[in-house]
C-alpha cells in the first residue's frame, strides 16, 4: 500500500482495516480505538469493527456521531461508505432516547384494604408507616412514540415495564435489571436517578507517603477521577475507568474515595490484593488502621473502609444455596463501591450489583474485554466507560515502562509428537503447553538476563514445580499460604530473590515494581484478559526496558491461542516479534 498518511480503509460491512506500515498508523489507532473494537492483528493490517456497544461506550466518554464520522473521514484512504455513516448516526441516535428519572409519585399507591383488614382497623394510626422500598417507583422516559410502542410489544419486558403516558413505570428494585435487559435489545438507558449519599467519611490525601517520598495524583489520574465523579448531579458517580496495569489504578480509586468522602467498600480479586489495597490506602491517605476492615475467608470485619474479595461474596454452601455474604453489599450505608479488576466480576456479583444502582460505583480495569462476553453487563450495572488512556501514551510520557513483546516458538520433542497427533483438542493444548523444551528456553533466558528481576508464569503446577526445581527458586501457587506468599513477594521486592515462579494467582493486583522480565510458559486458552494482567506485572516505570517472553509450541493449537492473546498486545500498540527456536532433534 502506498503511504499517504491515510492508513484506514472503511468497508461496507462495518470493518475497519488499518495499515500498520503507514505513517499515520499511531494517530489513527489512537482515535478509532475509542469507538471500535480490535478483531484481528496480523503483521500488516489490523481489523477493527464498530459495534453498538463500542459506540455507546464512546458516547459515554463524550464522543458524538459527528466526531466519529469526522475521524473516519479524516483517516480513511477512500470515501467512507454511506451505510457506515448511517450506522454510526442511527446507533448513536438511540443514545439519550431512554432515560430513567424519578417518578413524580415516588411510590405505588397503596392497595385497597380487604374486608378483614377494614374490620381489624379499630382506630386510626397516629402516623403513616414508611412505604416499603418494594413499592418505590421510577419513570422511564421515552422520546419517540415508535420506540415506546416497540417496547410495549415485547412480552419479555412486560414484567418490568408498566406503560404510563408516553413512557413506563419501573419498580426501583428492577432498576439495574431494566437497564441490562434494554441494552441487550439495543436500547441503552441513561440513568438520571440521584445517587444516595451513604455515611460521610472524611478522607484526605497525604502529601508525603510513609516512606518519606512525596505523593501527588498525576494529571491523567486526576482526569480519570473527574470523569468518574462528574458534577455530582444525577447521571454521574458511576462508571468504569480503563488504564494500563502499572499506571496507578489504585491511586485513582483512592483519590475517588477522597473526592466522594463516603463510607467505601472495595472489592478485589484475592487476599494479597486486599492487603495491597490496605497498604496503599494507609500510605496515601490520613486514614488510620482502625478505619480499615478486611472481609475475607480469614477475617470478616466491617468498617468505614472495608476491603473484600469476590471469592468470599460468591461463596455458598451448596450449588443451589443462597450467598450469605451478599449482605455485606446490601446492609451497610456505603457511599461508594470500588470494583477492582472489573473485567473479572463474577456473574453472581453482577446479579447483586443490579440491586445496588443507588450507590456510586467505580470499576477499574486494564481492559474491558471479558472472555464471557458480558461487557454489556459491565456497561449497564457498574457503569459505562468514563475514561480511557492508551498504554503507549503513558509509556511515551515515562509513567509506565517500555515493554518489548517476543514470542518464542519451539517444536515438540519427538516422543510427544505421536501422542499429540492422537489427542483431542483439549489434550493437544495441554501437551503443547507443557512442552519440556520450554524449560530449557526459560533457563537460558534467566541466565542471559542476570541483572533483571524475573517472573516465570504458567498455568500448570507440575510444569511450574519443574522449572522452580531446576532454577532453585521460590514458587507461589494457589496452595501457598498467604503468609508465605507475601514473604516471597517481599523478598522479590527487596532483591533477595531475583527470580520467582508464579501460577495464575499472580495475574491480578500484585505490585512488584522491580519486575522487568516476564517469561510465560503457558496460558489460559488465549485469554486476552490474562495477557493484559501478565504484561502489567512488568510495566512499573524503571531504568531498563521490560521484556515479555511468551513460549509457544510450534505447529500446535497453542499457536492459535497465542494469536488470540497477541491481539490484546497489538491493540495497545505493542509491536510483537516472533522467533523460532531451532530444533536440536
């Protein structure tokens, strides 16, 4: 293709083809990634696609159809097909057409008493009883009669939407469910119901951390907090912030807590992350240890700021039993709930989150990608994307380390080739992932990078135990007690251990600032979520470049899954190189 700073080809089927070699690649990618989703990313041409959800997320972040069409026309090498312009305009035309607002009556009228109730009422009550929350109602405004008629015609919505005038009456308890159901059929709802305040809690940020180093919220972090909290008026105070691992999502959460100034519940992925949040809050605010409580399998305390794991919330005695710890979310005067790693939010927590629409909600993530396809539920129940900053922008500014991504492909040993050929697809993946030759490569990489702090990461415990034994280094798995786990992490931070082996338990919310090399032995069937988290372990700023090595069995199904994981890295602007490890057999 001839370079003319017009790297984009917009096709009539809604796909966007982006020429990697064009001089305008970086600028174009930075714009279209705000309103389009990356689908494929081979060496020369990346394929994006505009979807209703990507457009509605863009609308939530301030884009309108005019700006999106202008961006497409600016970067497109050929005229933008008229049907694509129409698709963008029609999709965003639905944005704002449905709005949840307070109902003027606030409560359903009381049901007339039965004869028995009338007879038993011998004297009037001194004061009226407070109406039940189950009778509190909202109103769904609908701008266009045709849309209202379409919603009336859908029988599946009849149990939540009750026609009234030009719109619908909605029970307060169905607020989240209605938003989730409507977006599934292509109608996003703007929620303009005011948030409830919750219990006040004064939170002030330190100017100096406990270490004595100065502390300040970075400009892009301030922008993220401002985008989340908004004006404080109806329609603000809920949403998702997308930022790279290592860029300070925890600081955004803490600064948002200070901005809101209310009792806060932080939900995160594991006990190590709970302790990390606790340490960060104490390090960067004037809150005292007695202000913080931990709600996990080990400790079940509730305080002004409570930090809990998703695992404890989703625990129950039997497969069909109730979730006893959901009361943590329901029964306390929270003014803010922070969902750390919101892309991992378990489905049961989505269900209870549907009930919590009156509480300010902040989702933090490095990627909105969910392997279960539930991005719409994040949008509806936690909140739309309010802020996004490209990884490469922060890398260029020095806020995160420059990372180099290299895939090393190695053939299977001879004695594994026939078993591999005869296996089903799942067994093929396991055999390819546990290729013994990967251990030789890992040992050589560790030997070659003697000045680096190295994480060796994998999926299968036997493989990890084997490499830990060969290198004589510590290993952390799901069975490692929390005390031992944190001692190993601390030794790594202090430099007394230069190499550690970790299972997928280290994917999430672990702060290892000196890690400069990650060697991935195996992964979870091409999970882009996982790739984001693992890359994030080496992105804390440091003097040297960071390297991310992914070891893949050549000519196997693992290559297919690796290509899927690679998509996330190229989406963030990283150039991904592939080396072939020469066979010795």
